C-alpha cells in the first residue's frame, strides 16, 4: 500500500475524515494541548483539530498506521486540541508532552505516554499501557495485559480484567472491581487500595513505603497471605491465624491457600477488609498519602 | 552447579535490567525462595558494607589499570550510552565482592577458610571464585557501581535538563528525593535488622525504582532533543 499524506494548511480549526483499513493503527503526537479519542462503527478516522497557532495538519497513511501531527504556522509543534473519532477496532498510540489524553470506547490496544497531562482511558484490549509523569492516570473497562503508571500523581483502575501492573511514586494506587489472577501495585509515598478477585493460584502483590495497604478480601478466599512491615501495623476485619511469624513479618492462610498475596508497607498500616467496606473516597481524590518531609 | 536460574539474574534485577515480566516473576520467586532471598540479602549486605568503607587507594601494581579506568571520565558518547549501562554482578563476582569486603573489613582470613571449605548456601558452588578475589573487585566497588550508575544517569539528566520544562524537572527531583528517603529508611532498617529478607528485597526494589525513574527522566529528556 502506498503511503499517503494529506496536508491541510493554515486554518485554526480543521475537520477532515480519512478512510482506514482494518489492521492500521492510529499514531498521534501533540506536544501541547489535548487529545480526545472517541470510537464509531465506520472504517474511517475523523480528525477535528483546533488550535490558535495551528498552521498545518499532517495525516500520513501507511499499511500499518495512520499518523497525525499538528504543526504551528512557523513549523514547530502547535498547541492543538485534537478530537478524533476512530474505528473501535483500531489500536491507538498517543504521545505528548504537555498533553492531556482522553480515550473512550477503544476495543483494541492502547498506548498513551505524556509528561505533564492527565490520562483517562475507558476501554482497551489486549495490551493497554498508560504513562504520565506528572498527571493522574485512570483506566476503566479494559481487558488484557494492563500496565498503568504515573510518577507524581494517583493511578486509578476500575472495572478491568487481565494481568494488571500499576505503579506511581508520589501518589496513591486505587484498584477497584478488578478481575485478575495477576496483580501488582506499588507506590512509595501513597496508599494502595485493592478490591477485586483473589483467584485460586493467582498472584497479588501490593507494596508501599509510606502509606497504607488496604485489600478487600472476598469470603471464601483461598490464599497464602504474607504481611511485611517494619514500622507499620496490621489490622484485619476478620480473624486470621498466623502460621509463621518473624517480628513484623508473618504469614497466614485463608482456605486452602492456593493464591499468593504479598502485602508490604514499610511504615503504614496493612489492612484487610471485606468487600464493600473500603474507606469512602471521593472520585478523583488524591490519596491520603502523607508528606514524607513531615515524617522526619 | 547452579540449579536455580534466578540466582544469575539478581544483579540484573538490581540494575533494573529485567523486563517488567521478568522483574515481576523474580519478585514473586523471591517471596517463595529463601535461597535467592538470602543471595539478594548477601548482595545488598556487600553493597552496604562496601558503601560504609573508606575509599582506599588500590595496590598500584594490581589496580593501576582498573583504577585508571574507574577514574577515567566518560566521553560524551559514553555518557549518552549510560542508559544501557549495567552494574551487573555474576555470582562469582558477588562471592568475590563478599570476600573483598570481608578482607577489607578484617575478616578475610576467617572467611577465606570458610569459603574454601564450605561455601555458604547463598553462594552457589559454580565456578569457584578465584581466591585472588580481592584482586578481582576492589573493596568499595560494589557500592560504588550502583552509585556510579546513579551518578551517570544524574549527570545525563543534568546535562539535558534544559530540554525539560522546569516544572517537570522539579517534579522529577522531588520524586527522586521521595525515593531517596525511602532508600535511606530501608538502609537504616536493614542495618538494624540485617537478616530481615523483607528489608533486603524492599531495599533492592526501591533502589531499582530510583534507577528506573532516572532512566525514564533521561529518556524523556533525550527525546526532546
């Protein structure tokens, strides 16, 4: 397939639709601004771009990808608000710097990388990888291999299924309505909250340094639970019988113990609750993590 | 004979050289394998003890070449390549490092006899470390390698920081400080409770997080060129 390039010139607002073929992925990069992606049933990509300094919109097509970029009138990166409508089957690769990303309705792989913007994705399949340095990252309704991370903000995942890896440094990790047999979540300065399946033979690991780990444990769970802390505490809403204890490290077994659950907080409280008993959290709230400076 | 394939990956783990899947698998393995946890504990103890030792000039006839290479300032190209740099230890090197630190700490004779007759469990009996081990890895190098990897990445980041938004630089520095405080906490705890496998794996995990964040920041900065 010949590579095709469509260049639209000199208009602060542009709206164009290009036909695409199944198997092509969407690649879009915007250094500053916002990228919003919706899906529809047509095999076409509609690009609506708005930007005060938007001078040129480039849409390149190859057999593998549709690549979209916006440039300012002077040729540099433009501050653009992209509103894209794409086929639900189309895999997405979004990148930016000072760029906020929002995707809804995706049914294929989604990769998002930004530095200072928030990331919010609903949907996604097979491989979903979302990264921001400064912004919050939220994923919902995805399934497959899920990898979400921030550095300086919260990570929130809900109503997903599949292998899940979630991490941040200075923020909380909230995992809710997760169906998975392989979950790992870690942060340094923030809480980790998990409510989801603990499946037989599954592996679950939740780690923080300066925050609490709260896990909702369903009735009839079968798991070997290992709790490790140095300065923290342990609380359980139901009785547990320790099978091995070394100071503030101990194990206990629920049911036959087929799943493995590792809970670690260097200085916070590790807490087991029953589903539905998680502490209330306002949507979009940042975690309850403490300022590490205050602890010194 | 090394029967556990993960034992050879521990230094890769500390380097942050494992893929996410491998890292997760190793961390799960550590939870279930006392031998690997002990090996990792040993490695970290070597690093921590080496870190605490004063720098000593190496014996010139043995170390002149090595010392010169260590002291040699990296070229710009080498600095650019630092993202791929490793501070890997093979297990023989780990054993050698342990010996080196032990010698430097004054326990060498005892350890030499012990390692010669009955290797400690965490150190597999695979190719026996040369008993001239102190000539293989100088005291202090174990800790210095990690520090050097961090320093190199920090230098790359410092060189490229002009390409990053000032807010991003501040955020990255703040988060590195968060990780540094966690590392310091873990080190103090491990010093107080050196046999605690949780603290060993946690310290390793947190050190790796710092390398990962530095690499991420350096990659972002490089991509802005």
